C-alpha cells in the first residue's frame, strides 16, 4: 500500500503554477471518471431490472426512503473520510468509488422514472446541468473570489432542506416544483462553493477528495434540475 501525507501539499492558490495546473487537471480528470463510472453503473442497474425492483421496494412503505436516505448519508460520511485519507492513496480511491456507487443507487428510481415517462428530459437535464456547472466553474476560476463564505449558509440550508424532505416523507405531502427550483439555486451555490474550495482550501495532494466534493455538488444539481423539468412536463 502506498503511503503519503496530504498535509505536505501546498494550498492550491499558493502553489507554483505548474503544481496548481497539475492539481486542477487531476481533479477534473477524476471528476470526469467518476461521472463516467456513475453513468455506466446506472445503465447496468436499470437494464438489469435492479432499478425497477428497487423502486417497488421503496413504494412498499413511506419509511423505506428514510432508511435509504439515512444509509446514503452514512455511506457518504464514510466515503468522504476515506477520500481525505492522509496515509493511503488506495483508501482515497475507495472513498471516491464508494460514493459513486452510493450515488448511482440513490439516483436509480429517479432516472428509471425519467427514462420510462420522459426520456427526452433526461438528456436535456444533463445538458442544462453541464452548462450551469461550466458557467459556475468559469466564475469561480476567473473572479479570484474565495466563496468559502457560502459554507455556513449551505450548512444551514442543507439542514432545513433535509428537515423538509423528511417531513414530506413522514406526512406524505408533495414538495412541488417550488422546492426543486429552490434546491437548484442551493445546488448551484454548492457547486460554486466546492469549485472555489479546490483552489482556496484544498492542498495539491487532495485531488481525489476535491473530485468527490465536486461530484457530490454536480450530482445534487443534476438531481433537482431533472426533478424540476419532470415536474414542469407533468404540469403541461
């Protein structure tokens, strides 16, 4: 097992240009790899029928989603800790891989429903997500602003959103289009925050953890853009 110390790396913003460029390149290559692995895994899960079975299991009890959500949060916490491992590159990759698998599983019902009832919207949502991420990335890299100040607001907003989601599951009410719209704004801020962090908060040895952070934010944005577009299509 390879050994390393991520604490020996320089903060990206303070690193020499060559190291900064190498870190950013590695981060986005890993992000691209994570997205590709997610797409392949999602395709397999849907084509194999696992997604349909999973959706049937969730519809059996309103508390099933709570269990899935709780398991996803626990796995995400473990994956993030592994991705930030200071002594093992292998463990960092295990963390990123674990999170990709968890993300693919929790996305299964939504993507399955989109493919069955609104297949055109799936591609449109992906393109809108890519365009927004591109714009936010450009903003973070060219503005020279450290958007870490968004962290506290995102943490508070995340707890509020989680509370609303849990209440919707327990009491059986629909969150509606307005909630998806609000969460798109929240997720966009999360992408901006994560992108800024890879420059101002991460060091040059943390490209795997940086890729996981970006992947999580991009996934959240895609989830709510897809939900919003499906909701709007259902109202037509």
